C-alpha cells in the first residue's frame, strides 16, 4: 500500500530508481554514437560497421526480455534487478577494455543480458503498483530522468573521445552501477508470483532463433559487400521461427509470452504501427553523428553538441506532454504529431555542410520535441486498457517488441546509409557532400509514415480511461 501511495504522489522511489537504470542504458547508446568513428579506427573497421556493437546489445535485450517476467516471478524482482545491475556494470567495464571488435561485441551481448533483466523487471514493479489514473504520471517519472542521459550523452561522448579516450565512456557506468545496486536492495519490492509456472523452453529458443536470424540477416544486407543469399536465407529462417513462436504461444498452456493483450486494440496499435515508429526514430541518434562526422567532416565533440539539440527538445517538452494528451486525446495527438515527426526527418535530409548552425539546431530541437511526445503517447497508450492481471504478460510482450524495434532501427539506419550511397552513385550525385546520408533520412521518414497508418484504427476515445478525454 505504501508503494501505491507514493505512486499517487508521482514521486515513487522505485520509479526513480528504474529511471536511473534507464539512465545508464540511454547513456551507453547515445555516448557511443559520437564515438563510433574513433572506435572504428581503434578496431580497424569502418564507422558504419560498428552498428553491430549497438545492434548486438539491443538484440540481446530482445532475446532475453521474454524470460525476464518468468525469472522475476520465480526469484523475486529485488534479487533479479540487483543481479542485473551487477552484470550490466561489470560488462560495461570489460567493454572499455576490449581490444578487438569481436571482444567488444561479446561484452555488449553480456551487457544486453543484464539490461534485459534490469529495466523490464523494474518497470513491471512500477506498473503493478500504479493506479490507472496515475499511469501518465508514472510513465513520466520513469522517462524524465532517463532523458537527462541523452542530453549529456552526445557532447560527453564527443568530449571524452576528443580529449581522452573512448574507453572511459564505459567506465562511467562503474560508480553509477554500484550506487544503483545499493539502492535496489532497499527500494525494489520482492513481487514474487505464488503460481509456479514452468519455464517455456520451446518458446524461448524459437523466439531467440527468430530474432537473431532476422536482425543478423538485416545486418548482412547492411554490410559493404552483402551476401544477399545468406541474408535472405537467414531472414526466411527468422520469419519461419517467428511464425512457429506465435503459434506456440497461442496453444501452450504456459507460454513465455501470452498474446491475450493483442486483443486490446489500443495495445495492438502500439505493437504494430508503434514498432515501426520506434524503429525509424531509433535510427536517428545513430545516423546524425555519422552524417555530421563522416558526411560533413565535423569532429566528434562539435557533432555531439549539435545532436544535443535533439535531446534538449526531448526534455523541454516533457511538462507539456500530459496536458497535450488530455487536451487532444491519444488518436488526434498521435496522428498530428506523427506527421510532424515525418516532416522533421525530411528536414534532416535537407541539411548540408553549409546550413547555418542556428537552423540545424532548430530542426534537431523540433525533431526532439515531436519524438518525445510521440514516444510518451505510444508508451502510455499501450497499457491504458490492459487489466492489472494481464500487466505482466503485456509488459513482457511490449518490452520485447520495443527492443526488437530499436535494434532493427539501428540496422535499418545502416542499411539506409548503404542504400543512400548506392542511390547517390546511380544519380551521379556522389560529388554532393553527405548525399548518401541525406537520402538515408528520406528512407527512414517513409518507414515512420508507414507506422502512422495503424493509428487510423483507433477510436476517437481510445485510452480515455487514462487521458480523461471523451
């Protein structure tokens, strides 16, 4: 009961701690983005090839998140969350010590295992103890501190890379992780499940095969000299494994992921169209630093300072997001703001090395504003109509789909850059500085636009229990 009361005040210590876990995850992603060219020189590869270091981490999250719900129910949220923090922190240190791309990717995979257990378990603890009418406030509590990491990430990564060594990027997590572990043992509720359901080994293996095959197949397509037949074969295996997994989850008595929440229209829309939005938006922090550094010839520090505008937009709009949801309702907000997201991506495609700095900052700032509104709207709508008894399964399904979409987004960004380069060659525009990157933003904008189509299925009163609209 004490936990519920603190949720009602919007200052739940559990929510703040989970937001701190998000902080470390976001920091790792955004700091790496500006350090990619320097890391590539260390490992002797091209900068765009280092997207595998980001994708491997995010893919591991997607593979292991389905098991996080079962593990938390069996061993308790407090123990699992603290152990996950320890794994994440230790592997971060080893990422900084890596001497080759292969070793770096291996440590990122282990780090992903820690992240897979850390954030979903913590978020589930918050969702289970938060009343429906406080859900927007709880989501804001979870995400607001996490937005601080992306704000300081790009310039911090650029500063560390330019004036020290990119390895210190990962060493930052050591003190943060130790503090979080101490707090977790005191703040995270136990939340074990009295019902001892068996582990779904078949579902775990089949979803793992599906996700690894799909993302690795796309990674191969994004390579400089792709093996098209291998990529097609892997993606075919991935689609077949995914189909088998879905069939298994619907028929199994104890599935790892229960699909019941997909019958709720608001949840289904955030899963399908929302996943396309997350994939397209997730490519932006990966593509912008590369365009500024590789395409426009900037250094890491100044590139990070420009990307900072995106995350300043994320943070400054947060106080207005809840009033906007209550004023417009979810459907109208997601449609209007979704179009603004598409336009902001098109605007990025129009940037050149000669664009005035103030205009670049304005475009990136507005893109961050629209990105933040859409992300909060989709994340809140997902759980607006989910009954409390289904929250654990819905959270697992949503977390898995979200991480897979983010991982695919990074890969889509790399593929889009390759396609942009090829299209620039075909159009005989290779002499235009950064043209391949600019065309890549057009491809990403089209994916974002496609994700909006599903929003049209929502009723005008969708999510009114949370938004108080209608």
